[in-house]
C-alpha cells in the first residue's frame, strides 16, 4: 500500500505535503496521484498516494558496440501507449527515461540510422525492487548487408558481364576480318603463281 500524505501547501512546480509527523516531502507536479475531499471541519483536504517510479536507461549502438547518436527512442506501456516523451540518444548513444511507474514496458527505436537496420524492440519490467543494474536495455543496430558491398554486387556483375561479352564480340569480329584478309592474300598469291 502506498504511503499517504496530506497537502501542506501548493507550489507551481512542486507540491509539498505534510508527512503526518510534522515533516514534509516535495514531489514534482505530475508524479503523484491525488484524492480530494472535504468535511465540515476541514475544507479542501487532499490525500496524496505516492507512486513508485523508476528510470530506464537505454544505449543505442551498432553491431560493433560503437554508440549511435541522434536516434529517437520511446518507451511504451503494455497497452502500446507511449510513456513520457521521445528522447534522442546523446554522443554516447545513451538515453534516460526518468520517473517511469512500476510496470511492463517496451523500449522502441523510433528512427533509423543510415546503413543500419532498426534495432529490435526491448522489453523491460520495472518493479519496486528494480535497481540501476536491472533497468538497462541495449538497442543494437545491425549494418545492412548490401551497405558494405562494393559495386561488385548484382549491378556490378551485370556491368562486368556486359564488358566481357563485348570483348568477346570484338575479338570475334577482329579474328574474322584478319582471316578474311589472309584468305584474300592467299588468293592473290595463288593467282600470281598460276600466271
């Protein structure tokens, strides 16, 4: 059961709550679940149920383990709804999602990198006992097979075959012309001998 706190005062970006023993706790706006009620003795009393929230750390890298910067990454809940906002990987390929409530999630790469296939979606479960060692996922991008091939791929083979074919044709024509000239010389020589 989550801890309950009673409002002590409101702020624009943080709300402070009476912890019941004279102390207070400050929680960023939007990361609390609030129930309101009032009685004849106390008006506008609020109860805060603090949410357990964790973080998810993702690293976007290529198949050699090198970081990929500028890649869009998002976190989606089990219903497929995006949680929080899309983040871009930094120069180290790192992306951090903070204050993600406990639950089952899928970390997805939302953009592609030149010459790479998009990484496979990674599933992660956050529990109340999740630590910084359990909240990491790696989005591994593999290089396109054809991106590493030189022009000797199928188009290159077609060009090479065409060149070889033309050389064979030219050689055949040259041989035929040479043979015809030789036959004409032989005929001329034979005519001279007969005379």
